[in-house]
C-alpha cells in the first residue's frame, strides 16, 4: 500500500458536508429533469437541450462540432442524439455552406413545434426544483458560485453563461 502524499489537502468536515450535498444534487438533478421532459414530451434531457440550443441560433442552424462544444458533448454522442431527432423529423443535417467537410444541424418546423410544446413543462420543473426553494438574494450568490466553478471547469467559456450572450434566434 502506498503512503499518502504529504501535500494532500483533505476536506474539512464543513467542506465534506458541502461536497456531499453537491454530489447528491449532481446525481439527482439530471434524472429529475430527464424524467420530466420524457414524461411530458417524449424527449431525453439531452435531446431537449439540443433542440432548445438550436432554437436560439440564427436560422435555427449550427455546425455539429459547435453544437457539441456548446452542449458539452462529444461529437459521437451528439451524432447519436441528432440521429434520433432526425428520425423523429425534428432536425435535419445539411452541408455547411462555408466548409465542405463540416455538417450543420437545423431545426425543422416540427422541431420548433416540439420545443415550443416542451419548454413550459421544463421551465416549470427547473423553477420548482432550483429557484422556488431559494430566496431572491440566493440567486445572485448561486451565480457567483457557479461562475467561480465555471472559471475553473470552462476557462475558454465554451458553454454560454448568460442569455444575452446567445445569438438572436429567428
């Protein structure tokens, strides 16, 4: 058995209490959101998130590799998601107009209708489990904490942080 490195900075009991709560939220939240959107819209949360992101893009269209980066997905995983959405008639793949090697994904009319139908239930669930338990001042503190984590986890800011930073959708 190897000895512990002397430089290990173990968590205090107070930090462990916070970490255990965060780990529980990280486990429970995705399943909760996925269950709601599956029940209401027959979409997975990843499918919903992809459609929602597409709906915010100019022309409801984006290059696959950019969508993968913005949804924090690998290209192979996103390709499987897009294939399922394509089979359902919610998106289509198109050649990228400026790079013949690239493929774009575009929201169809049916996809737009699906996201419009799914959004109210999803937003209600997010409000119920994330914001309703908080005091109004807690939201600013939550943003501050999340930004601190994102500065470490996503220093290049590939993930959008603010709605104002999204391009104007059609």
